[in-house]
């Protein structure tokens, strides 16, 4: 049998050490990714009614087209990791079913360490209604607007 040199034996030990380390790193990364994915998958869907003391429909030049008092709004928000932007919202007046209406997307990301959803933006109306932002915050969404 051929005798293995001391330097070759050291290289083999280092190789085994590197394989072990790489295997450990792989397992660690896989565990962290699975944990992050599990935390991210928590969806939030809420429906409620909000009575607003005053509602108006205005043009971009602040001309009032329509206004009402004590309007009951039906509201729905959804935070969903499978949604393209992370979530959506819709709100409309209960009496007419939509004379006063707003809907759009909620731009949401999830904190990699805690899994907490962060509201980073929105689209669909000039200003996201404060009662929608308030309900999101009450339910654990961080307001980054």
C-alpha cells in the first residue's frame, strides 16, 4: 500500500472540515428561509363599517362635486403575501353602494426578522383614508408612509 504524506492527510482533514461547514451553512440558510417564509405567509383580511362625519368628492382643482354628512362606509382591507403588491383596499358608501368609492393596492413588504408587515405605499386614490391606515396599524402593520 502506498503511504500518504502528512500534507495530503492535512488537506483531506481540511476538505472534510469544509464539507461539514458548507453543510452546516446550507442547513442554517434553509432553516432561516423556511422561518421567514412561514412568518411572511400570515394574511390579514378585515371588513368593517366606518361612519364618517363628512365626505366629499372633489376634482383635482378642489371643486366640490358632491358632499354628504354622516356617511356609513363599508370597508375591506387585505394584506396577502401572494398578492402582487402585498395587499389591497376598498371602501364605498353603504347607502348607494358606491357614489363615494375608493379602491386600490397596498404596497406591503415583510420584515425578514420579525415577519411584521410594513405599509410602504399605496395606489388608487390621492390620499389613503386615515381610517384604513389606522385599522392596519391596530392590526400590527407598521406605517412607513
